[in-house]
């Protein structure tokens, strides 16, 4: 499995709780202004010393190497940064159905990095990776439906994709699913379920921790007890889904 790391921030508009602070509706983080999280090699981050190895394998049609070569050009690892060359190699890997490359190609289109900005094309590539169960792409696809980026707004479809990513342990998707439940956006309003998802996300997402603490003030003692119980259930479910399959 490819590792995932932060790249940039999507500036999501918020939906507010009554009598509570305004919350962001969707957050996908990167570094520099790209679309969501990005991935590297299955055996660790792409490193300068492996550039020639990636290049040789990429030229032979190896999808993972093509992806890693694209990342090297994208991030300037072992070579001068070249956004267009990064897109070229991401595309070669993406066309071989390599999910992390499809995802990175999506954010390139979303941000006009090395290619003309095209929100619809970004959605296309996010969807292809999301349908392979790639959690960061599922989270971004949820964001696109949530905010009408390259696709018609659809709160139920947004919630569907947030949930798929959240159940795999994606913190931003867990937070966004919490917002959906807290606001009745795409699902029936359920502050117990919202609190549980905020709690699950809180360790990795400070915004989720803040949202959880604010929402706590609205819970009755019985609701709080139920939310704690639900949180434990979700943590077990997420942990089970996040574990790699036994060989």
C-alpha cells in the first residue's frame, strides 16, 4: 500500500450549528495549494537516490515506478521540479489503474498544476481512485459533491463518500461525516453520531476535537453516555477495516 502524507488545503465553506461556532464543511489538506492528500511509493517515500531506478522501471511500463517518478518531478526529489513532467508520469500510471496516481492526477487538475485547471477532470480521476477504495480520493470526491466542485451538489452522495473514507480511518472524512450528522446534511441530524465521529477523528484533527468539545454542551447525560458507547464501536470498526488483509 502507498503511504499518504499531507499536501495542501481546500478552503471549504462552512455550515453552522445553531448557537455554536461556524464549522468547516470539508477539509482536505496538502502542502502548497494542491487538492487533497498525496501518496508515495509502497516501499517508502520516493528518495533522490532512487530517481534513476524509478526512471528505468517507468520507461519499461511499471505503474508504481511511473507514479514515483511523477512524484520525484512533482516534489523535486533527485531532479529539478517539473509539474508538466510530473503530470506526464502520473497519467501513465493512472491509465494503468494505479489509484495513488489517479488521485494525484486529480489534484493536479483541481489546482491547475502542470495542466490546465479542470474541475470535471479532477472529479473523473478522484472517482476512479475512489472506486478502488482509495480513502483520500473518496474523501475528496465527497468534498466535490459537498461543494459542487466539478459535479452537481449532492449532500447524500457527499455523505456516502465521506463515510467510505471515514470507515477506513481518514481523519478529515471522519470530521466531515461528523459535520454532516451535526447539521442534518445528507443524513438525518444525529448529534450523538456526530459526537462519536468527531471523537474518532479528534486525535489526528484539532478541528474535530474543537467541534466535539462544543457539541458536548448540547448533549444530555444519556446522549453523552450513548455517544461514548458509539465512539468505542466506531473505533473498533475503523480499526478492523484499516488492518491489512491476512495473507
